[in-house]
C-alpha cells in the first residue's frame, strides 16, 4: 500500500513540517541500466560525469555500490582535502517511525536518480523517496507482509533502479522475501508485475519452501542487468538457496541456477558421498552482486552449505560452495566459476560483490578484470570474461585436522598478488605487548589454544586444548560492504577488521561431530549500537568486538577461563583492529594502510595502561568506503570521547594516494551503512546511514552555501546541536 504524505510520515520526515502536498521534482534524462558505459572505462563508468573544473549541476548514484561494477566511485571534487572539515549537516532523515521498533543498525545505501533519492528505511523495511537537497518526503511505501515472517529484518542494504527510457521502476525485496516493483515517480506497485503487488519468491524454487515461517530472507538489493532481475537469498538450515532471474517488466521467472548441482549437472561429482548433495541446505547468495551488461554476465558469490564449522555432511569441495560464479544474465547458464575456499569449515562465505574494472595488460592489451574481496583477507583478481587469475593463485598445502568424520581439503588457493589486506592467522608475536605484565598475561591465555596460519582447522576441544585461535573471525576481514576502486588509476580500497575467534569441534552426546563454539573476541570496538538485523543491543553488536559485558573478570590476576580473549576489557590481539588498505591493481602491490577509527575509551582510560602511550588502534566493525576524485571517505564503526567530552564518531577523509587523513567531521553515532555522494543543484552531498541506541538516520553533508545565497524554498538545515559546521579535530 502506498502512503503519500499521511500524517504519521510527515512527522517522521526530515523537514518536520506538516504540508499536505508537495511539488514534484523535474526529471532529468533517464538512462537504462543496460546502456551504461562499460566498467572500468574511466570516470563515466560510475554513471556520473567527470568533475573537471566545475562539476555538473546534478549527478546520479544508480546502484547500491554506485553502478553495476560495484565501484563505489564518483569523480567529484567539490568536496576535497582543503574543505572537508567545513562540511555541515544539510539534512537528517530519522527512521524510527518506519517499523515496530527503531532500527539500531541501519545498513542501507540510498540511490539518487533523476533528482530523487530512494532508500529502504526502518526496522520494517519501508521504501522512501526524498528530495536530495532537503530530505523532504516525496512518497513512502510499506508492503503488507500478510503475516509472513522473514529471516532478515531491518532496512536491508538497499534497492535497485531500472528504466527503459519511458517507464521507471524501483525494485526491492521485503523482509518476508517478496520482490516488489514500484513506479519511481509515485511509489505505487506496478500492476503488471507479478500478481499486481508482488512476486512471491518462496515459489518456483525447485524445492518446497514454507510460505510463512522465518526460514529465508535477504538483506541485499536485487541486481538488474539488461532486463533481468537477479535475486539471491539467505536461507536457513531448513532449505537450499538457489539463485534466480526474473523478467524486470513482468516478474516472470526466467531461470534458476542450482547452487548445489543436481545429479547430471556440472559440479555434482564434487560432492563425493552419495546423497549428501541432495540433502544440502543453505548455499545461498546473500551478498550483493555485480554485473557486466556488455558481456551479459552477472557475478554471484555463494555461501557455504549447512553447519558453518563442521563439514561431516558435505564431504568434498562441494561446488558451488564459497565460489564466485559468472552466469549468463538471460539464461542463468554458468560461464565460469572460481572457488575461493575448498570445503570451508570457518564460515567464510563470499561476502560482497566483485568489483569490475579494466586493467592495463602486456603489450597494450586491456584486461577485463574483477577484484573479489574475501572474509579471509585475500583479494582474488580474475579475468571477468574467463575467470582465469590475472596473477598466479597457486594451490598450497594446508594443515589436515584429525576430527572424526570430518573431510579436509589438502590445499587452498593463495593469491600471489596483491598481498592480504588484513591480519591472517595467530602466532605469539600477535599479542598486545604494551606492558610486560600485559604481554605475559596474553601469552598465558593463548597457551590454552592451538595457533597457526590461516586455514588452520578447528581443533578437537579438550581440557588441554580449548580450540583453534584464529584471525580473521567468521565475519572477516571483509564483509558485505566490500571495497571501492578508482577505475581511472586502477586503485583498490577496502576497510577490514581484525578480531579473534575460537574454532573448535567435539563429539556430541549423539556420537556426531559438532561445533564447540568458543566465542568471538571483544574489546576492540565501542559501538554501543545494534545487532545484525536492526535490533538494539546495549552491549554492542553481536560478534563485532564490542565492549566486554559489565562484571567481566579478565584482570591480570583473574582465573583464565575458556573463551577469555581480553585483558582488562582489551582484545589480546595487537592492533590495528580496523584498517583501510590501498592496493595498486596495476602492479598488485600495497600502496598504504592506516588504522581507521580512534582508540576506544576503554583502552585510552584503561588503568593497566597508566603512563603508556598507545598508538591509534582503529576499531573493528563492518564498514564500506567510498572513493572520489581525490579522497577515500569512511565513517567510524565505533565511538570515542573527544576533546569536548562528547562520545561520538567521525566521518573521515583520506588522501587516496598517500592515506593521510585530511579531514574528519562530527557524527553522533557510528556509520552503519556505506557513504555515497552526488551533485544536486550545483552542490555536492555526501549521505551516510548511521545508527545505534538512539535510533537511526540518514545524514547528508555539504559545504556551506556561498554568502548571500538562499536555500531551496527558503529552507535551511534542521536546527539542532549537530547542525552547522562540524568541528575540527
């Protein structure tokens, strides 16, 4: 049902004014998804014109990650190193009223197309259309879930835009897993799509799926390439997660790709125990995807099958688990695949979209490439036409475990270039050593665990071995926001986190091997925010390294217990706990790396560190970066107390060539989405989702207006303590 400026949503709007109507924005030129320039062809590949001299008055941000190439790039430079600290809040859009509870972990990245901003918002996943210059609501949409429950709550990551030059549509997936197509001008459902209101994605699955229970969902936006909508899913252990393509105009299913092959299909023989493929579950595509319209290919990353840390029910490499697959967007036919990890037992799903760009090759040849980040911290750079590695990726021998009934891959792929972008493995030198007492305590703690390089298998838990202590944890490394590129200079940027996790297994009462989950590390992030899916979590986001619970006894002289991975509330892993890394993809080398985020208060003010100066630690989290003509921009994932006594965060800018921090502006809460940017009315805006215990909002930043200018329709920024120029640090 479409709600056009009803009273409830007027009160929730950024403008906060009770108008009974609105002036529709004039529309610019419409562009079909399939007519975009080829990926990596320079600034135009992002869907925005180059900012040389003066930028165009209006630009677009077409997709969740800017474009189908997932570049998160816009060649704009009105906001640059000389003025970033002068940014002010242009508008705010609070999402608290768009659901049954506030959304404390707001993950969406908006789109801007033809002078309108679109986003999913709120715990119940509404869609809103806003004025990009003021944040005023133009329309809202709330879908009737009809009592159906989904496995993924909250706003999700966003939505998709499509047009053929005449019709213009916004598509998204609801909480209960329905595909919706809305008229981009009015917000009303397309009467010719699906049954007139929706396409029920629980049908035509080549499997029986419960129509109501919360067994499937999706945070990611649909991917639209040419006239096909490609939709993945996050399935529970009750069902399989096949990938499907639909006609963008009618909602009719065009194809299905079996992520676990059926008998007779390619890859079936990689399931070496008869009957295991037929019983497999999960194996969905929950991550965002990318696509090359010229090649007619969509690139989808598949998660691993059931039981993240135990593979006794899925012997063999098990295609297409933890695999990047390239599919024909019209037919769903597999063109190539590349498995990033064989028989995973560490929950390292392919977490994000592959980024498409063109690289200079030998003798003037252009390599149509893609760069796929991974949870394990490797960047797999492949030819996106063939799937062949751009640089060698040798298979190297890895340790074989001894858990009864488990199957182990004898080798794993190790990219020779570029180097890993995050910390991998755990060894004694990796503990914090800020004082001799802290170092000795850390070494004593880790003596209870098995240590080793990446791919050290989960170990059998006993009185003398409490499991395998590993880095990265199961959330990465990288996660769903992925990275960003400057396609002009072939430079890649990514935020990653480093956190500990214990991987262990044991024989259960039934005699079967089960996970003996030993916990994820804490003490490397002060986020005070929300859990995955939007619910508020005063202790920090689950699994994201938040503060230790009150009353935790982890002092220097407290008893060492299983799962204790902190000392005085601080992670025993040496920082940086959050970092941004720049890689030159022309050469496959690292350009720079910086700790991202201020040191948490529980480290700065820790009594164990009295008189000790600790370098900036960064903070762990799940963050997306954005690249502009001269900057890399990313908000903090955690909070800190600044020189004015405010516990808050910052939106930071780095020189993209050197990694030097050139600006930081105030944010009340942590970044929970990924930043995006656009020109509107001749001014550049940066918009980012932020959330925490005080609810969630979109925040739009811009530079102060020139002296003597008048804001649109006489409206200025919403008054409040955080409005106006952000303070310098």
